[in-house]
């Protein structure tokens, strides 16, 4: 049952924010930006609340007409229509009232690394990278590779990309986990199907206010950068490796400029530390969700890409799609929409417990 008192408090908060922005009584630009962001988040919720309240008012008016013999038939028809609409309106309002992940609107770091399977796993990691690039391009998001290491055959040893745009983390967070591929590798002469895997991690980007790093906690090493297979060795010590001593997190960047490498490595380090803090906070909360959808558990096998059968199966929600070519070309919305809906349903169920 939806609490009308809660709906009133949300509407009052929205009206307060609206008045604050209109009167210009905010102390600085940051306060205005924070106010505007909260206002934008509440606006669709308040629109849902107003629609729900109108429906309740219409129901009360129809019930009041039941005592009028001349209006009774019309009132009964109106009540039947309203009664049919109320469950859908309540469900939509409950979804709107679900607490948002504060990181949903943030940019994200996308990290891909090969798992079991040798060179074939590295080639599959490269395929995943291109799949996500195409998905981001289709959504108009900016996709920037911060660090990449390749094998001699063009596979990916490791890649870190920065993705920015509207609601990036909200959409991509479901991709964290182990992705398994079943296919005949290009390097396989006997035509046998091999199984290999790659790990994907999607981390919400940290803001400067999120993480403060004590310089004394850092060990920074410089080293010579090398290309694939040890080729294209630079003559200067340009690569940077930063170790955060308290957590043991190690970040390496091997672009051409040492100054650029230091900035990239610090950016990645801050995001990984922020992700660690988010996980610690989530673990400390009372009930860890039974489902791992959206939790970003990177040790979990979440999806299988079976090339001989042309199918993709997401094991978390038992979804199978027979359009693997489109999926690998970046058509991920059906999968992500289903995962998001399942995530919402699970959280709604928890609210009812």
C-alpha cells in the first residue's frame, strides 16, 4: 500500500526546490546545481503522484454519485474504469518511488580482461570491446579508451575505457561479470568448439568530492612502455604504475606521455577506490539482495555467447535471444531492458516483505 503521507512529503519537497530556484536564494553555483539535479530527479515522480491523486479523486467523486439514482449507472461505469486503471497506476508509481542509485547518472569506467582460454579469450575480449563501442555510439555516448594492451594477434590483454553521457552507469552496470563464449576459434584447425571467457567490470566514475587520497599512501613507479609482443619499446621511462598501499590496488598506464599516464592512472585509481567504498557500504547494509542483477559481482558467470547456435543467454534472468550477430554489433537494449525490469521487480518485492 502506498503511503499518502510519503507522497505529500515528496510533493512538498519538490515545491520547496522549485521555489528556491525561482527566488534565487541559493548561496552559490554548486548549491544551484545540486538543487536543480534533485528537482530534475523528483519531477517525473511528482508527475506520477499527481496522476495517481487525480485518479483517487475521480474514484471518490464517482462513489459519491452512487447515491443519485439518475447518476448511478454512469457512476458505476466510471468506477469500473477507474478500478481497472488503479493497479497499473499504483505499480508505475511504486517503480518511480524506488530509491535511485546515486551513481546511476554518472559516467563509467569500462574494464575488460581476458579470462580462461588463452589467445581466444583475448580475441573475445576485443570482440566485447567493439560490442560496447557500438552500443555507446548508438546511444550518442562518448567512448574514450584510456588504456589498452593488445596481443600480437590483435586480442586484448586489458582495456580501460571511459564512457560519458546520460545515465551511462544506470544502463551499463548490469554488464559486470564473467562473459563466456563458445565458438570455433580462428586459430583452431580441427573445427572444434572451444569455451573461453572474459571479465567485464563497470565502475561509476568518482568525483573529486568522493575520494581524497593521501599522497603518502601512494607508491609511484615509472618504467619503459612497450607495445604488443615487446615491440615499439620507448627509450624513455614513460609508463606509470601507481600502487595504493593501504588497499593494494595497482593501476598502470602506458601511453606516450608520462604526465598523461599519471593523470589517467590517478583517474582510474580514484574510481576503483570509490567502487570499493560503494561495495563496502552495500555489504554493510542489512540484507544483501538475493539476486546479483546489478550488483556488479565480477566473479559471477553472467552470460554465454554461443556462436554455432547464434544465441546469447543471460543466466541471471534465464533470457535467451537468437540474434547473436545483432548483439555483437551492439544491439544490447533488449538485454539491458530485461535486466533493469528484473532489478526493479526484485526491489519492489523487497519493499513488500
